C-alpha cells in the first residue's frame, strides 16, 4: 500500500491511497475525531498527478473535511484510519474557527462580504445544510439552502474556508453599487425563513465596481441555471399510474408505482435538488407486496437531504421547501396518489443478500438505508467459550449488479476472504457478521468449520473468478496446506475460471513486487532511514543494534528494503522466504533475492529477527536468510555474532549436525571462534538433544576447550551432565595470597 496526505486542514482533508493488490475493492478510510468515527472517505477520486505507468488505476483520491459540529474554535485530535487493516495513516491535531452562533442550539454559520459585493459563507443546522437569507438595506436579494459543495469563485478571488456541502455564494446586484454605504444582513436557520441574524455589516459599495458586479451576477446565473421553471408549472397528473408506496430516509429513496408504468426512471425533487430514481428490474426475494408493482430507488445526495418531513408542492408554494415527483424527467407528468407530505424514516433498514462462499470468498451485498455514507462492514469472527475474535474484515463498497438491479445502489458488494488462520487443518466456530452503526446482522455461521483438502479443492476449482481462486491458493500456502496446493497446481486447468500460469505465479509468489510498489516519499520515516542507510552504509550496524534494543517494529521494513535494495517491504520479503522453504518453489523464490541483494542488509535483517522476534516465524525467517546467504556465497561470509546466531538457530530447529558444522568452522575472529566452539557443544548436550549417550562427547569437547584456555578439566560426580555435579581434580587451594586464581564455571542465558 502507498499513500500520501496532500491536505490536512479542517476545511480540506485530501490525498490518495493506492493498493495494487486490492482488485476491484475501493479503499475506505475512517475519519476519526477525538476517538469517534464521524465519516468515511472513499478513495475513488481521479488523481491526475499520479503516473499511469506506475499506477494501474488513478481513481484513488479522497476528499473530505471536519464535519460542522467540530468547528468550535478548539483543537481536535483527528486520525485517518484504513478501514481494512486498522492502520493509522496519520493522526494529529486540527484547529478550527469557532462558528457556533451564540444563543442557538446546533446552529453554526460563518459569512463574509467582500468590497466587490461577493457574499460567501456556510451554515449548518443540527449538522445538516441550513437555510440562509441575505438582505441589503432590508431588501431580500437571496435566500435558499446552504448546500453547495464549493463556492462559485476560485480561491485567489475569494479566500474562504468552509466544509463541503454547506456553502452558499451570491453576488450583490449592481443596482446597489452607487458609492453609498449599505447595510448587509445575513440570517440563517434550520427553516426556510432563516430567523437568526449571523452577520450585520455596513460597507461602501463603490460605483466603479458596478459593471463588474453585473457581469459577475450574470456569470453566476449562467453557471447555476434555474432548473425550477418546469417545477413551477401546474403539474399534469397521469391518473392511471398511482403511487403505492413512498419510503425515504435521509439518504435513500424508494417508490413503488401501479398501473404498469413503462418509465425507466423518475425524478424526485426535494427542495431544489433533483434525485434520479432508476427502475428496478428485479424484485426482492420473499416480498409478496412487490407483485404488480414497478419499483424505483436511488441514493439521495447531500444537497437533497431534509429534516423530519417535507410537504408536497402546490401551486404558488416555494420550490425550496417542498417535494414533487415526475415521470421520466422534470418535464414529465406527476403520478396520482402522492402523499401530502413525506416523513423521513429515521430508522431505515438493513438490506442484505444471501452470502455465497465462492472460491474461499464470502460474497454478496449489504447496505443500510439509514446511512449510506458509512458502508456496512463485513467481519469474520472466531467464537470460543470465552470470547469472539475478529479474523478478517472488509467494507461493502464493491460494484454489485444484483444490488443495483434490486435496490438501485451500485456500490454495496463485498468479497471477504477466508484468512490463512482458519485454513489450517482444525475445527473452528466461525461467524460472519454485517456491522453498521445502526446494528448488526449474522449472515453466515458454521459451528464446526474445517477446511479439508477436498473442500479447498472444490472451492478453488468452482470459483467464479481467477482472483478468488488464486487468493485462496496463496492463503492456503500460508497455512501450510501443501497437499491442497500441489493438488490444485495439478488440476487448475479444469477450473471454472480461466487461470493462467501468470495468475498462479502471482499467487505462489505473492511477495513479488507489483506495479507501483517502489518506495515513495509518502512512506515517511521508513523512506528516510532506507535512504540514510543507502548513503551511509556504515550506520547499518548502529541502526540494527538500536532497533534490537528498542524492539522497533518499524525497523522490519527498513531492513527488508535494505536487504532487497529497495524492492520489498517486510511483508513481501517474508513471502519470498516462505516460498523458499517450500521445495516446490525454492528455485524461483531464491532467484527473486539472489540476483539483487545487499549482503550486509541481509545479515542485519536476520540478526534483528533473531534478537527481537515477535514469534517463532521470525526465527524461522532469520534461519532462512542465513541459509540462503551461505548457499549463494560461502559460510565465511557469515562470521562473528551472525555465525553464532546461525548455529543456534540450527540447534533450535533440531539440526544438530548442521549446527555443529557451522559453529566449529574456523571464524576469522579468534575470540568468536573460541566462543562458537563452546556454543557448538549444545549439539551434543543431552539436555538439548534428548540423547543420554551424548554426555561423554559433550564432556570431552568441553574439557578440550578448557585445556586450550589453560584451565584444568572437569569431571562429573555422577553419570548425568548437571551443573551441580561438576568437580575437578585440582588439589585444595592454599592460603597463600599469591596462589592461582579460581576459575568459576557457570551457566549463562
């Protein structure tokens, strides 16, 4: 994953996140303020500055801001968190201006008036777009919703910061530019008449700006044409087409008609916003009420959202405070039977498909009509007697044709993989849950799930997508399911999906560098240290020693990039090592690192993993790195403390003969050579090998080393090797102060 934060301010939080292995999935970031998730930022905006050669897609940008309720004049702790992994991309304090209006509840607003008569501002009532009314000398010159995403001027013309979707901008008419002082007052509120005064300003409107004001007013009118004219005309009604059902939440609209309408869409007007509802071509399962109805549905954009209820438009009524519905487009007829008012359904409902296990992927669609801004999270949990543990999670943000045809929502699909931890040959109680702030639903459950070889093979061969099959293959490899992997490699040509050799190679060597995986400055501290070690290789030993001492997890990526000359992070390097340990893939995996590696970096990576391991896998990776280096170069290139670590890892794996070979080979450093020969005795220590007959070999070897150091040999009072049985044949010491010093032998850790 690569990312970059471009802007991180209250009025604009933007950047991009690129995940080359995400497939069709769209990355979602949670905006967390003071520890609470307040919104989701979907990474699907086109970023022109990214290279088409390095990025398989450039639709990876995100854009957002602090919601209005946090514009309080205080500093807030703001974090961007990757929803799929939980990784914190950035976290720092963001300050805002205090836009709260004194004496009101949940009304925030901020407006300015420029000398050229440009009125720019924003307002929010109960965290929704409000209404604003502008007067000059008591004359109303503008009123309407504060629901624009952007102001109608470039920033170098009018510099003003505001949250997206809450803005409004107008031009004072040229008639007022007469060189006199005028009083401009701006009112805001949650109702159309906007009762609360938020700005009271007097300023001179110079006559020299009159022509410019006229041109600006004309431009704004042209840029935002009045589309309400069709809605102001008396509605013609098609009496044979009637409204059977209207259901609206804050962000989702669903309407059902009778009378066999043939229209492919409806246009729903909510205030000044027009919402297109598409015809649903498939009926939901188990819904007898859908018989004989034509259903339409769609998402309500931010500018069309309303509070509580909204009345049906009548002749002479204000467009911005009513609703209407037309067949086809805004010029079409109105269906009969529209309710006098529509009331917002605050609760909404979970809409879910059946979950299908396809190629080791849980697939389907899910969304909640009460809040489409926050996608449903799919969470796979393992249930035990004492707790539930989250194993994998993903957001329902993929394109899904079924959800579009049945409910008019395009991005609600999900594909959640069975992780490697449940592909081990064991039984587990698994539960798949759809999670949303409005509640949870259990989608699938198996109290004794076991991924047998036959199950895995059937899933892989019947997968609808080669991507699903190859991801299952990769996860199974990480779970050491070698029999299944070899079976699938022998039968993949019989698979339902078209799987190429390139697909298999990508799955088998998933750590292989993918497009765009080169290191970028966006990696922050990691990038700094990789560059530092490249330029000053002498600092490598110092960096590694400090990383071991402080158990610095971030050092893994730094050292992995150093070992591979900037090609692999630690996750990718671990994949290479894992493949190398499988005999079937050893040659290919070895070639990925052998031809282009930095020996000192490889040794430093192995040393760090040995001395600061998180688990036994780290020790196994360290052993693999040492053994690879010996195979490619020679044992003499692994000297000093690295030789000791290498030999001890072989002893840990039970390869006692190999451990003795490595540790007894001559080391250029005399002191290390002696200590490594002592360490080599663990290969014949009966307490390590479990072979009692090794005791004589251990004692003979140890006494030989004592003689080399000029010390007397030892013996055992009893047959077994034990610290408490050690004795020597030296005569008792004299009381002479000049007598030889005593050698003390003690076990060490």
